[in-house]
C-alpha cells in the first residue's frame, strides 16, 4: 500500500475514534452542554425538580435565595443575572408574582420563559384590587401548574419527552393523593372562619371550603395600623373566630397582639414559599398544614 493511501486510512480511523457522539451538544472546551432550567423561586423550583427528575443533561437551579419568600418587591442581584446568563429555560409563576419578570424577558430574549399560572382563573385581592398570584398554595392549582410545566418541557426538550411525561404523571399522582386526604380530613370543618396575616391563602381556603374572615397584613413587612388592629380584634370577638394563622416566613407581632387581646391562639400555616432542597418538600409542608388545621379547627 502506498504511503499516501496509508496516511489517509490512518486519518479516517482517528477521526472516527475521536469524533463526538451524534446528538450531544458540546461547548468550546468539549464538555457536554447542559440544559439549564432556572426557577424564579422556591415553589417553582420544587415543581421543576420533580418534572426534570433524572433527565440526562438537565440542571435545575433556584434563582432567588431559599429564604426569600414571595417576590412582590424582589430586585434581581448580580448573582441572579449570572444564573440567568447560563439558562435555557426560565420557569416563573407569573400572574404578577415576579416583579422582575418583564426585566428577565427583555434582557434575556434567548431564554424560553414559561409562566405556569397562565390560563388559571385568578382571585381578586380585597384590599389591593389586584389579581392574587398565590395559586400554588391550592393543591389543585399546583397540579395544573405541574402539568403546564411538563408539557412545556416536552416541547423544549423533545428527545426526553417520555421521561418528562413520566415524571409529571408520578408527581401529579402524589399531589392528587395528598389533595384527597386533605379534603377528607378537613371536611368536618367546612365553612369555618379563619384569620390570616398575608393574602397567600384564598386559593387554599377555597379548595378546602374554609372562610377567610380577615387578612390583617396584606403585604409582608407592612405592619397594620393601630386602627386596623382594633377593627380586627372587634371582628374576631363579634364573629367568634377562634383561630389565627401567621406564616413562618414573616414576623408574628401583629398576630401576637390580636392573640393577647382576644385570648385566641396563634398557629402557623405555611404557604410553601421557603423550605428544604427536597423534591417532596411541598407535600411535607402541606401535610404539616393539614395537622395544624385539624388541631386549630377542632378547638
């Protein structure tokens, strides 16, 4: 065999041996490029962990710090910008929850932005007159959001559509079991009035046939005036409301004041906006809410 022919065969074999496998996306360094999913805050992050579970090449990141809570007045940080720069998908609740959502869409047009609350009928806030975005606190609406996310991910990453579909179905099944258990165990308390300290629970209350008698602190961090507290105390006494619910993410000073004036006990109800880095965290938070409600409403 002549030398030129031998050289050609050698180069061909080398090219075949070292060529990257088809279908893999690699960066300049030769590393496989991940499909980066960034979730706006904790409840969206937990949904994404479940829907993208064990999907090859997918990395899920929570944009905001885990103790942030609701995002009504949140401003993006330099660290947030860095996370978004490497993302391909941005998962938001929408419905007015993320104050920075328009900024993300404008600054990162290459990112596919998914608003999970799109299409969900919203409840108007009594004090603000604005749509209430806390839809995930209802288990039924959380199921809707998970389904929306699953379908979006099938479209974005069709090579793994079957796995997204499987993960979505598995998580929805868990949520449906939780919803049924909560409906059964809370049925004896239908129509009971409660007082909450943030407008996070109207969808939750509607789902389980509870009545929110008053919302004391409509915006987190904005303490009610002495007159507002006095009106709430009068309402509690007049209507015989026996249970007050604060939230673990915010100070309970107002709740403690009303408790002292009325003799009612303060309990903690969690809207699942903070928690551990655990795919089952939302379920555990709601299970704990169930036990708290049963204890409080049985008084």
